[in-house]
């Protein structure tokens, strides 16, 4: 599947079918265990954001190269920007964790303004996770490993050089899976 040109699907209320498609393609690409769970979680967050805040319409695209599996979630409203991503875990609320989780769990997370609207790009290294220093370095260093002929380069990266998937992040993801009362942290697709 190297150099896969990917699949595209419309985002609608049938989140179960979208999840099944994503899980199938991610598993074929080699995603397993927590990495696959994390990909499903962050993709769910991006899709729910479109349904609740992004105009209710959009597309999900998945593609890969030798190094990364990439999921692009694009809305039609085009209002989401890098400035919406909290730099720290939100406190005092049961909602608003989605963008923060995306930034913590993905090897690369970007938000771009594209012709279609706002595009959230969720990129994860195939196989073992990237070391945090390599994964969260500049967008340019991450792009050096990519075959970018299949998709445009990200415009801005939200990568934080000191972030980690420490126990607190894993705990937030685990609580999202275990407690359906957590609003946006709920894994519902």
C-alpha cells in the first residue's frame, strides 16, 4: 500500500460506517493497538467538530506513504484556525478537549485553510510511534520524510516541541473511552 492515493468519504451522521472504513484502511496500513485507538479517537473528535461547529458537512480522506498514515478532515465552513487549539489541557470544563487531544496524540497535527474550508490533518507514523523530538519538531522536518506528491503541504503546524504522550495525555484518552459523560471526549463513532 505504499504511496496509496487514499480514499475519500463524505462526513454525515453515519459515524459507524465512517469509523469502520477508517479502521479497515488504518489496519491495512499497519496501525495496531493504542496507535489505532488514538487515531480513531482523534478522527472522531475532528468529525464531531464538523458536525457540531463546522457547518455539518465535510469530507474525510485517508492516505499513506512509506512513513505516515494521514487523515484529512475538511469542513465546508472554513472558520477553524490554528488559534482555536488550546496550548494546555482545558480545565474546569467537560467539553473542549478535542483539538488539544489531536495535538497531543498525533505525530503531526495541522489546521489549514483550503479552498474547500478548514482542513484538519492528523498524521501518525506507521509502525512504532515517532520519538517526540522528531515527531514534534518543525513541520519542515516532518515533511522531509513524506512523499508529498499525493497531497499539499501543511501551511501551519501546531506541533509543540516539548509535548509528550505522557501519562496525563494517555489518562485523558482513556477517560474519554471509559466515561461517556465527558462531552467531546466521548468516543461515539
